[in-house]
């Protein structure tokens, strides 16, 4: 069993993934944290090496995770966009899209925007415009996921919904 959680930055993929791991006992991996273990902090590395080099790192980590069994993966917001990553995830396991409406996503992103490489230094209207631009491109790919899970509620609610869809035994309700 492999479950890949996808969605836009600030949709809650990591938090929901950790909660789902706690509820089910599955091993959890956050792709961004796995990349950081290799290259160090993402923001300065990406500024020095570019987005394409980061996406190559991301594809390598994903390829390794595709070989593992019984793993829960929080993908980076751009993971499904690069190369054939989405097709590989769909073929290898279950893909859950954490769906958040744009106003809530923008509110969350405003709180942490400066920490996100693709939003670095943006504020207010420029931040909203960049999120809209990225969502317009990414959302059709995200929507290819068979499971659409609302992330407007609590992380626990989203995790329980994914567990239900995957028919996973929950250890702690």
C-alpha cells in the first residue's frame, strides 16, 4: 500500500500525512524533508541552483519511494507537475488530492509565504497573483487524483477521510 498526498502549498499535506501515520501506523515520508536531508535548506539551495535542479531532486526521491511498500508520502506542491511523476504515483498507489478553496489557501499562504521558494518575497496582491497563476496550472493535474479530500476542516478530519477511502484500520479514533 502506497498513499501519495498531493495539493497546493499550504494545503496541509505534511500535517495531514503525519496525522494519518499516527492513526494508521504507516511509515510517513515528507518529500521536501527527504530532499532537505540531502541538500540542506531548500530555499537557499533552490535560489542558487534553480527550480529545474530541485525538481530533479524531487523526482529522485519519488523514484526511491515508489520502490517502498506500505508508505505514506506528503508530496511537494509541484511534485505531480514534473516529468511523469503523477502517472508514476497513480500506477504505484493511491493518490489523494487535498482540496482547499483559493481564499483559504491564500490566507494560509500569507502566513508562511516568505518561507516557500516559489512565493519568496511576495506580498499581498503579488502573492495572490502568483498563487492564482500556479493554481491555474496545477489544479487540472491535481484533479487527476482519484481521491479528492477537503482540507478546509481539521487535519484529523482529512486524515480520517483518507483512511476511510483506503480502507485502512485506524488505531486511534
